[in-house]
C-alpha cells in the first residue's frame, strides 16, 4: 500500500472470508463474494492495492468445505484481487465451529461487548461453557497455526487479525511465528470494566492477554479503545501508558489505536447507479407515491434496536396526525443468526409490531410501513437513494456504516436520526439529530423534527455527513493499521 509497505506478504484472518461457494448439479463450484461489512471493506483493499495477500477464513457451509477438500491444500483463487492473493479456508470440525462461533463468540463475547445480557437469567457459566471455551481455543489455534504456516523463512510478514471471534489468535500466532508483526482489530464496541467482569475471571484475562499478543490493537472509536485499556488496567497486572496509548504485559508492548472505518463513496455511488438498483428505485417510488420516506436498513441483530425504532414511528403517527398519508417508512430488517433462539424471537417481535402499525394506521391508498425481511442489497441501496430521513438507533454498535452510506447516496440529501451509542456518533453527531436509543418519545420527536426540516437545511446537513463518511474509506482504514505496525 504505497508508503505503508514494509516488505513481505499481508496476512488477513477473519471468520468470514471474501468467497463462498455453491456446488452445481454438475459438481462444479461457483464462487461468489462473501457478505458482511468486514469482508466488503477488506475486499475493497485487496482489489484496489497491488499487495500480496493471503486471507485465512473459515469454511462456513457444506459447499465451502467440499470446495476446500477439492482444492487439496485449501488454497483457493481469489479473482478480482490485485497482487498475488489467495484465500485459505479452514475446514474446521462442525461441532468445534458451532461451539466456538455460536456458543462463545456470538452468545457470550458479542453479548458482553454490546452489554445485552438479561443478567437475572443469563449468562450462567458451567460445564457447558467449559466445553465451548475449549472449542473456542481450538478454533483460534487453527487460525493461528494456518497463519504461522503461511510465513516463509526470513519473510517480514504482517498479520491483521479481525474481530472478537479471533481474540486469542494474536498471542497464539506470536508464540508460533516470531518476527511476524501482528495487529488485531475489534469491529464491535468494547465493554467497560463493570460489565466486562461478567466473564469468568480466567476467561476475561485470557481474552485480554490474547489481544495483547499483538503489536497493535485497533478500535473504531476512542471510546472503545479507552474501555479496552481500562479493562487491561483493571484485570491484568500490566502497565497502561495512556499518554502514548500503550499497554505493556509480560514483556510485550502493544500500541492501542483508533481507526475509523468509512465508505468508499465513489465505489458506493457507482454500485447504486446499476440497473438493478434503478429498477428497485422505480418500484419503491411507486409504493411510496411521492410521500416523504423514512428509511432503516439493518440486520435483525438485538443491538440494532429495530423494535424501539418501530415504536418511535408508531409514536410519531399517534402524536402528529398531520403526517398521516404524508410519510412512509421503509424498514428493511434482514435475517441474522437465525440459529440462535434470541434472534428468532426478536425477528418475530419485529414482524408483530409492524403488523400492528399497519392495522392501526393503514387506509386505502396509504401504506404507512413497508417491512421486508428478505435480504436484497440492491433494494437497500435503492431505499437509501430515496431517503428523506434515515433512522439509525442502535443500543450499542461498533460503528454502523449505514449511517454513513445514507447521506452519501441520498438523491436530495437526507436527515440522519442517530443513536448516541453508535460508534458513528463520534464523527457524525454535529450534523445528525442525536437520540437516546432507549427513549422512544425522544426518537419520535427527532423523526418529526427531521421530517419538518427545510430542503436547504436537510441538504446542508447531508453534505456535512457525506463528507465525514468518506474520510476513512477501507483502503485508508487498513493502511492506517499497517502504518501503526510499521512504527517502531
């Protein structure tokens, strides 16, 4: 990456990789680009920069595992990437993957960092969790070993390990491949000490020590980085230098940095101008019939706060009947983690409340709410193009890129109603209408205020938001982490 290169390959590790596979009836495998924000960001880096890169990821489906076995060495071509780039998919035992991914990563660590446990009832750490934790160690060890095996003798490789799924891998890799420069990046919030202590003492320390095996630990905002250092100071016998933003533990020094992740504005606009998006714009325009449009686009994750967003919209229509027939909400809530009971129940709650709003307010010629729960990326882009108001009200979120994508794409400029608990608030709060995500009344009022803005004021705010959103495109975000690794 130009001025950041220090020689050697770049190794990337994440649970989800840049490819997924489907096997046809003829037995041939078709590769398609993987989903998720981490994949999108890092894929853009690989496609844009002439770097040699190896991406280590997990095989997530039966077809992925079959493709890995067919490849023999697990190395798969990565079409579209620049340089000498390849993907190595790990064919992990399904039971190990399930216990590590669903049992620990998504049912424990994710809940801790988003502060979402129903603490009178969960969690409860017993024999089942001990088995899950052993699987989580094995899962991280598999990634660390794959990365270490990829390093050639005397090669000055740099490894950038992604997210809470792989929080143990940095220390494991450091022990296996001395000399590799290691970064770990957290895409979620980081829990403050009073909540982090929910974890069993030994587990909490092991997670922190795992990340401190890296030379650099990166976070999306200063708030999450500070919380990480607070936890290191509280739970480990280590030295925390807040002036230089370093943590020293067991003879290792880890720098702690903030690397906001934004949007490649040109690439996003180009994608949003494709025929499939234009077709969906036409369909949505027919459905909304010239009314103002309130948009939300989210996965049905518990942290996204979709139910309270719907409650706020219902409150808006109850308090301000002048909006009847003049506004339509497009709520695109796409499936997420459907194998976890909490997510199944939450999705059902979203659908129930949406039906109640329609029953209460809909009249011939006016649909106050259009809910879609099937994933359609082109339709999401179309909705953002049409947005007059964008609602992003997470309970707690590492960044939330939708808050940045909306102002970039909106045809006429959109007002942003944004939660104070979104990581994006650190960059966008000056031009957004900020809300407490638990305060339905305040959110309803913010929606009313946003709908009532003059076109000139809305356009002004949207321009400020769009400029901020494009400041840290994925290539700059990634290069900034490599620069931190190259610093003495």
